[in-house]
C-alpha cells in the first residue's frame, strides 16, 4: 500500500477550558479529495489551521509523504507544499492579478525582480485554472468572486502545493462557477495533488470527493468511501442522532395580505415589481446571483433608494427610514452577516438587544438585569451555543452567529422577517433548526420572506415561490407547482 501524502494522528488542541480537537486523525493520498464534514464548531477549521501552521497542536503528529511535519507558522506550511484557500477570500483587492499570485513568491536577484520570468509563471498557472484570457495586470478587486476564487487557486499552484485545503469554496459562487471549480479540482487530482474539501452541501461532497471524514464535538466519528455511505448516515454522524426529517413540517395557515408591493423600482431603469405576501406565510424568492433578489429586499427595508411605486405593510403606506420600517414591524436578516448582520466585536447581549434598547431604559438608566434576562431567553429560544451572553459574536461558529442574527429580529417583535440566505455557510443540523423556526414563526402568524440560492430548501419550506431575473419578478406559483428545473427555466429565460 502506498504511503499517504498526508497523515494526521491523534491531534489535540485546547483553547482554555474548551477542547477543540480531541485525538483527531485523517489521511489523504495523492490525487484524492477528502471531504471534511461536520457541524459548525465541530473542529474542521481548527484542524485545517493546525495543518496550515496558523495554530500549533498540543499533542499528536503530522507526516507529509512519511516525513515528520511540525509547522510553527504558516510560512512553514507553504514551504512544505500546503496551501489554504479560505471561505473568505484572502486577496489584496487593489493589487493586480499578477501581484496577488506572486505575493510571497517574488524571487529577486541583487534587489531586482525578474518580471519577464515571473510573468510567464503567472500565465502558466492562469492557463491551468482556465483563466488564460485574464490580463495579469488587471486589478483583482474588479474581478468576479468566481475569478477571485480561481486566482487563489493559482497562487497555491505557483507555490508548487502538494496539498490544497478548500474551506467552503462555493458558498458565494453561482452554479455555473461551481461547475468550473469542480473541473479545476479534477485537474488538480490528475496532477496528484491531495485535496481536503470542507462543505455543508452533501450533493457537492458526492460530486467532488472520493472519501469522507466526519468530525463531531472535536472528535473523528466516521470515515470511509463516499460511495458507500448515504446522506442520512452522514447527517446522523454529524449531529449524533438520526435526522428523520431535514425539512420539518410545522402546520401553518396563511391569512390576510400583510405586505403589498405595487410598481416598485429600485432605480429608474429597473423593471417595476408587484406582489403581495400574507400573514403566516413563508414566501420564497429564487433567482440567479445578480437577479435582483437582494436589491429588492434592501429597497423594501429602506436600505436602498425607492425610485417608484408604493409599499403597503400591515395596512399602512411605508415611507422614510429603516427605523420607520422597524417600528412598523419589519426585520431584515442580511446575507452578509459578517459586515451588515452583526457587530462582530460586540457580545451577544449587545447584538440581540441594542436595536431595541428603549424597552430597558427609564429616566436614562438601563435595567441591566432585565436586559440580561431577555438576552438569555433569546439564546434559549434559538438555541445559541455560547459560554454566556457576554461572549463576543466573533468567537462563535457561523451557525451560532446566524442564530444570534435571527434572535435580533425576534427581539424587535418583527411581524415580517426578511431572511436573505439565512442558511448560507452553516451545517445541516443548524439548517434544520432554522427551517423549523420558520415554520413556528408562520404558525404564530408572522410572515417570512425567504431568499435562497439553494432550490431544494425553497421547494421544501415555502408556501409560494417567486422567481426573479434581471431585476424583475417573473412568476409566482405555489411551491408544489414548481420543480428545480422549472425554477431554473424561468430564472435563466431572461438571462440569455
């Protein structure tokens, strides 16, 4: 049997009282894709940070091609042939494609850069990832997210990486660019590069991976050939129990119209949009990236300019600021929780209650005990896993951050919850909890406007679905009357 390209044995890592990794081991062979699967907080990112030199393990050992590997810093990992591609792109947006690819690799002689030789190296790796038509002098920040992702891969290739680590690489990519990335990964396999691939999308894992390794609570709980395990078995390993219904059905009955949108335009040249949503309804918005879904909900919430049309909510015409909409009963969960949805360096209690602090204030004084109790109750309601209400949001897993963002709009007593990509980048178990929460909100008479790029969840959770393309709302049907194919047909018909 051939020696594995990478071996990690009994890796342990502790942060204070928290055991992040407890005797975790895995193997990756040359030309193989290993899917690393687990819920948020299971230890996946910590394990990759140990491998990439960002963290030092407390115990255990690592071997590359049978040789002991002990990185003390990320530079050691790069020199050993390990490249990390993070979910959040790690590029210098104001520099050129060429400069980004060569960062840390610019060889000099007598203080001079060999520009001609370096340019050829850059062109070679761009061709390998299918970007041979891209100008190396183009500014990275002006490129699409998909192109930037491939520039990251190019940077890994120029360092002669033997092992490439992908952490949720498709979370911000449209479907056609996901397919392109998978083609690149297939080429990397042909070049005998070992790949560790993290994703919460099991259909992606089946497409791209050869084997899987599941982590739960910092421990390895299962591994094997991806072809020999079912999705249900993987989910059970992830969450520690059988998940009989990923999309829980909570009975609810839509009532009277609560939101009526007439002739709304986000800017003067956009198509006008008309639709209505009922109380106690889960209304889905589908469409390709750039179809106008997010722009529409930002306009409804007052974040973007309303060029024309009217918005009537709960029997009243809505005008003015975001604050006016919040006071009327609207709440928005932004798709960008890192920059818009949460104050990352503030604790949970601030993130959940700061927007409605007046209810705890009297004569200029804040009732701290009442505020603490409210934050604790909210954490219990949405099942946030944290040390206390005073833990900083930045220290939480992605799934728990999303729950805090949901708790914030629940605290506002919103009647209409606008949820833009609420399950993006979170694990299967947490997704199921969010679907259940939506059903319970609808059962309580609240309305959910659910925007998602993941069609199976829209079809499973929503009462009705509208499909957008080129800024317009093209068609609305009951969810039962849609299929993935029919949604994509409408979404792309105006895009061609």
